């Protein structure tokens, strides 16, 4: 009788472990579903991918590069009034052709300020003016095409060097090579692809 009781207890233990494992799996899948539903509610940018002609007055913009931050307010989460402002009444001017450095503690808003230039984060107040044009009134596809922001963690896309330099395919190979040489990256032009290098090593091994 006692042996039979122990046998039943062992079976209950195994079923309990299986039940707990199933609950854990279900909870993980429900969390994934919750994240997908939250992405559905993210506000979409309106004109990022429009393929339209350059609007009048923006053909050669920006020509000089003067940048004015005027009473700029910015918060990380757009539209959330309860969320405190990261940048408050930011005012300064960068003269055309000048290089500046922005210094501050972690979380002070240095990277956020860069994201605001290309409107990755929309302003809560104030404006950013580049060569006399307020960025809020410039179509997104023109703004991001003409303003380049290099993040702290640069990303290289899979593909050729040419694709990473010119994803739109509107620049010639000669111009891309010129830029690489100016940046001191001549070795990238003469680098042997990994597949070709591997094949050469295999051929040498066979010989």
C-alpha cells in the first residue's frame, strides 16, 4: 500500500512539473503578444518614404549649415505630458562651417538633441532652424536625405560598401571611391572578399 502511494506521488510530481513548465511557456508567449500589440499603437511617420520631387526653395538646402536651436523643449515620449522634459528652453546658434562639441553628464540629452535634428524625436516646443528653414516644416524625406546623423553605435548593413555609402544608388562608383580615399579608408577598396579569400586558401591547401 505504501509503495503504491509513493508511486502515485511520483506521478503527481511529474505532472506538476509539466504544468509549471506549460504555464511558463504560455506566459512568455503572452508577453510577446503584448509587445506586438504595443507596437501596433505607435504613431507612424507621415511622409518618411514619399518619393516626390524636391519642393521649391529646398533644391540646394542646406547650403551653408547654420543651425539655430530656439527655445527647444523635448521629451523622450512624445505626447506624454506627465513625462518630464529632457531638454528645456535650449537656445544656441552654430555658425556655418564651425565645429562644436556638446559636453554633459549621462542622460543630459546630448544624443537626444542629435535625434531632434532629423526629427526622430519630435519637439515638444520651440524650433530647430537650419539655413533659415525650420525643420518642422520640411518634409521628412527631404530632411533625412540632406542631413546626416552618425550615431554613437554606427551600424553597417549587410551588402557592399557601395550600398552602405549610397543606398539610393544615385552616386557613381568614382564618387564613392573619392569619399573613401578622403576618409583614409583606401584599404577597403583593395580588400579581398571573404569568399574569395577562403577559396584561395583552399586552392593553396590542395597544391
